C-alpha cells in the first residue's frame, strides 16, 4: 500500500486540493463585483434631492410688487379725514380724525364756540363758524388748523358754510336781512350777496358737485316760527345764482340739512317724519325718499364719503351725540368717536394725496 503512493501522485493530490481552493476564491470575485453596483444604486437617491425643485420662487416676486390698496374702502380710509365739532374739553372746538375714527386731533383752541366745519374741494382749507368775535361769523383756516381768519365780519348771524366745487365761493346762511337766508361770497370774503330773498327761514346750503345747484332747507311752506329749530322745514333746490327755487320733499314734517352725493344723483338729509330724526336719502329730483337709519334715537347731519359709498352722520343712540358711519344703503352703522361728550357736525374731506396727509 505504501509503495502505491508515489511522489507524483502526492504532487497531483496536493495540486488538486490547491486548485479547489483557488477555484473557490475565484468564485467570490463576482460577489465583490456585484456589490459595486449596489453601492452606486444607493448613492442615486442622494443625487435626487439636490436639484432646486422645492423652493417657491413666487413669494419673493410678490414682495417686490408695489402694494396697492386691497379695496376702495382701504383707499378711502387711508386718504380721507372727517372734520367735526366736539365738546369734550368743555368748549365747542373743531376736530379732525381719520375716516376709521383714529387719530382724533383738535384744530381750534379758542374759548368761543367753533363748529360746522366744511372742507374745501382740494382738502387744504376748512371753513367753519366761530363766535370768537362776539357773534357767529364764517372763518377759514388751513387743514392743520393754522392761519384762522374771519371772512364775513358782520354783526349778524353767519353760519353753516358750504364750498363750491371749484373752490372759488362759499355759500352760507345769514340773518342780516331779518330772517335766515342763503348767501354766497367769494372765498376771500368779498361780494357777499343774498340768493334766496324770501322772507322765510332758509338755511343749511349744500352745493351740488357740478356747481350748478344749491340744495337748502326752507320753512316758506309752513309755519314761520321765530325759532330756527321748529316749523316745517322742506328741502329745496335752486340754481347757483338763486333762480328756480323749488320744493323737493313736500312733507309736513321737518326735513333739513341736505347733503349731495359726490355723483350728484342723490341727496341725503334728516327728517322728523317717523317721530324722531332719521337719515333719509332721495334722488336729486326728490323721488324715492327712504329712511336709512331706522332707529329710535335721533340721527342727523349726513355727509358723504368722496366715493359715495359711505355716509357719516350724528346719532344720539349711545346716550350722547357721536359721529357714526354707515354704508350708503344704511347697513353697517357704527360709532367712530366713542366719546362721553357731544360730537356733531361731521364733514368728510375729499381724497387727500398721501403726501399731504402725512404732513398734517
């Protein structure tokens, strides 16, 4: 048996064993080759997240666009003011506030009575009534309260100014001829003349937006009480030269304090026909008269926003007179002044340039 295993056979056996080992080692190499693609596949997702697809580019573009007002109402609040009279410090003074009720600021500071403000068409001036000379006179001042001066300089009662739309004239009421009449003068106070010339109470003039008409209240069709506040006031209209005076309301109750809408199609006024004063509106020819406020408290002295979409007015519904605002159809009535004393006689400015508003 021992002689049967030769050196050559031993060498062949050892070679076979080594060959098997080498073959086994060579068969593992494809496994290593297979792992390489797996590693490259795992790296692919990391490259998928690198492209800039997630950031939103629209937002930065929107921020660079000029910011316009979101609505006419926002534009209105930013570019208008309301002047009014307030008794909050024990004396009647002219105040001004933003159209949302903010930034209420006193313009006059005089121990005498100041009231009934009226804005000039360009928003740079305010006419008002003052008793600082011992009797009611028409004064004018800058919109910031500076340069206050007397225009009428008359010993009689001059009150309730209203600017012409071209800014050249001011209508007002005066009793210098024995009864209240509607007068007109140049903006410097010159050429004061009587327009109504009727021996009755004619008061509260309001100039139409086109400058051709003046609305006013008159007691000529009712009882001529010597008092300003009692009788049968009606809303009248006339040409700006005083001609063609005619009755629009024709109602047995008091109708007074007319105010033209900016487009000239409507006239707001307050009326006692429902047993208390309410804000009414009608077409400029007197048709379609209807109640806007419908409250048990007194509501009066309407004034239109320059876009015609809102009306500011006075109401006593909170226990004292306050300045309110509502939509032109009577909806969304709310208090602007929220003060414990009397606030009355609102006057809404025209649209003011933002740069001018910031200077005031």
